[in-house]
């Protein structure tokens, strides 16, 4: 535990609360749970006289208060020591990482989860006991990482801009305060977040995404492997799913009905959950598979507690990564991912195996797909109408297409309407639906492709169409 000078203290305050830092406006005996939680985690600092908005409100100390703080640590089970000092009008409690974990305060056990100290229930405590002597992957120094050549400054700056961290702070101060340095050297968590390419250091650190035409994986329509930095891989994985699943569109008369196949929030929650709970000691990579009937997101790493406690118990395999993702808003509340997915998409399923955790989102089944196509036939005669106006078609497509749609022709707008509902329709069938030649269809499809609105996935014979919404 290093002691802070005044400049380092002010820099730390600008960083904000997190996994190893707690702000308190004043002292109360309830601070024992923070001291206990830090001792059970990686240690930390409690600043007295700083509010939750990172503002210094000031704190006055006394000999009796110092004794009271030290007594709190001595009364822990087992007993240990903390250090207290005043820097101007701020009190600092230095809590070391405990050597005899777990520690309890008043008979209760606490653990740090992001910027919060949470009481462990029985299941969490049992699992904590099993894992307490394991080596932390995140905190290991990565000797292969060359700060000069491998650190992506642009990604680091983008990360900082998304947090409440004061950007004038130096790079090293921020990394140190976020626990991304071990003995002043980049650790594995730092490498995952800010390397140019993760797979240079961790061969299984990438995310593999696959789109299948059939349930038995006999034919692959698209495959991507994302191996940049942690956040870029997350964004690319989300985009891959959204590109290959879409908002379902049903048109009845002039009424346009939209329904998201799977809520984007639920998908994002599932992917970030896989990334921050991945066991990076294992060789397997995160795998995202899109089948006609389901989407499966799997990550190496068995559940940290009993399956019966899923959604009730909160244990984080990689707390430093989790804290960083919380700071940039990719994690809403640490430990709430499972329950959020269940709320957003009640049909979500969780599957556990020896070293894998899988999340499955059922997709709309074939029966519903056929019904959707049948409903679409109501508008067939309208789309064959050569005199139908662009205004009517834009009404069909909705406000999101208003700007881009103005640059398109009537036939192209008709094609977008059809392809939004029938991904696997052929050019000959399109020509029949619109009552135009196949050459006219091909010419208009080419214009949509060139403009980036339309993409063909797979072969000409057995592939499918993908519309990119503006």
C-alpha cells in the first residue's frame, strides 16, 4: 500500500469511486463494511471528506477518531491493521489486502463489487473460500507487453472520455488508480483493454461470431473473428448480431408494425457478461453462434456459485474489468446482468457445463415466420401499383427512413419493404411481386448495395438479404 502525496490524492479524487476507492463525507461506525470488503478484495482507500460527486467537503480528525478507526480493524475477525493519515482537510484510511481471508465485521462478510461493498450470502461465501487462494489473472504483470509500441493511446483516450475521470490526469496516474498497473507495470487487465490486438498476447482473447443457414451447422453464411481491444471487440460483436438479426416489419394497409426480434439491451448485456466473466486462464474463446432458431453466446468459465443461485448471487471473476466497464456505462449495475437479461427477454435460457457458460436467446420460430409472410401478402397489389407515391412508401417505412428514403427511387423503396420481411426471396420472385423485369430488379438491387443499404449474405442461390437501417 503506497502513501499518497497531495498531488496524487487530488488526482485520485478526480478518478472517482471504484473497485479500490470509496468516498465518505463523514465518519460513521458503518464504515466497517467498507474496510472489511477491501480487506477481502485487493485492498483500497477510504477518503473521508469527499462526497459522491468527487467534491471535497472537508473532514476534521481527532485522536479518539483515529483510535476508533483502528479499533474497527482490530475487531475484525481475524484482526488486522489499517493506517490513517490526514492530508490537509481529507482523511485517508489505507486498507491493505488481507492475508487471512475471509474477514468479517460484526459476524458478517463483505466483498467489493465495483464501487460498492456488498454482504456475501452463504453461497457467495462458500465460493469465495474456494477461490480465495487462486492467482488473479487480471493483476498479473504482462512482461510481453511493450508500453511504447503495444499501448493504444487512441483507445485509452476514448475510454477516458466516456468516464467521469478528469482527462488532464496523466496516463500513468489513471492506469494506476484503475488498478491497471501492478508494481507500476501493465497487467493483463490493462493489456485486454488497451492493446492494439488482444491475440498478440492471448491467443484465445478474441470473439468468434458465426451465422449458420441451418441448425446443424452444415452451412455457414458469415463468420467474423474480432481480435482488437476489449471494447472494440464488444462493439463489433454487438454489430454482428444486429446485422444478422433485425427489427421485424409487418405492413397492413398503411399501418407499419415493428417488433424487435431480441432487445438490443439484452444482447449487449449477454456479450459484456461473457467478456467480463470469461476465465482467461482457459484456452477457449468467446463464441457467438446465430442459428435460424436461436442465438447462443458462450464463454469459457464455469459458474462461480451453485446454479440454483443464478440471478440471486453476485460473484465477479474479473473485478477490475468489471469496474472499468461500469465506469464507461457498459455495465449498468455490477452483478445485475443475469436478472436484467431475464427482465428484458424472459425466454432467455442459461446452460452450464464443466468449463462453459452459455446464454441462449430463442428466435422467432418457422411457424411465426410463415404467418408474417402471409400477412405481408396483403400489400402485394399495392406494391405492383406503378402509380404509388414515394410519400406512401416512406409512410410504410417510418421516420427512420425519411432522410435516406428521399434519395431513393420508388422501386428501391418497394424492394426495401419486401426484403425487410422476406430475407431469402429470389430475384425472380421479387420481379413477380413488383411486376417488373428481373433486369430492373438487379439494377435497383445494385444501387442499394452500392449505397450501403443492402447486403447479400451467402451465395446467390441460397443466401439471404440484409437491410441496414439508416
